[in-house]
C-alpha cells in the first residue's frame, strides 16, 4: 500500500516504463490480433488501458484531461505508445498537484466497495498490469517477441545460454 504520494509515483513510474516498452513493441499489423473471434483486439486492449487512466482518475475526484478522440482507436501503434506516455505523465502531474499524503487515507466508494484513495490508486496500477499481461500473450500470437516485463522472454534465455527457462 502507498503511505505517501511519492511512494505511489515511484511505483507508477516503474510500471509505466514497463508498459511503455510493451507498447513500443507493437506493430500496426499486430493491433488486429484477437484471442477469439468475438474478443477484443490487441489494439483495443492497448487503447483501453491508455484511455482509461484519466477516466479512472476523474471518477475519483481528480481533474485531468481525457484523451482526445478516445472513441476513435488509432491504427498506428506508435500513436498509442505516444498517447500512453502523455497520459501516464499527466496522471503523475495531477496526483502530485491535487492529492496530499493525507488524501491517500480518505475513503471513497470504488466499484461498490469502500476503499482508501491509496487502494484506488493501487487498483489503477493493477488494471494496467492486467491488460499489459493480456497484450504480451496477444503479441506472441501475432508473432512479436514481447518485452520481458518481470523477467526475460524465452528468446532472451537462449541468448543467456539457457535452452529451457527455469520453471
């Protein structure tokens, strides 16, 4: 849990860098990759995690600009990556400017549950991590070697001289 805004920002920045690297690995053609016919595309998931950052923060009282034309998903992977970078930086700015360490202790109703603002911010990070994991699976299905978020992908293990990654 986050005891200070600085604690959250430190964690946010770390996770944002990892997400940025995953997004930068996307290609325009990979954005159409689906797990199943009715499922979201890789592009839709990437755009969702990008555009929901300001929506989520606004829901809990922070004043932040929404992503322009958020209903129109870009067909460019680089546009998505650049938009995430801006949205992520904007989130840091508004949280630092609008919430204090004391504000993190305040309780609100979040998705039907009473939670502290610190828990709400943790939920935002978890939301991004959840969708980032979906993206790495879809990237592999699209023929892209995903960035090793919390450890190397199998291809990097081979470069380390390990034929089979540890279990």
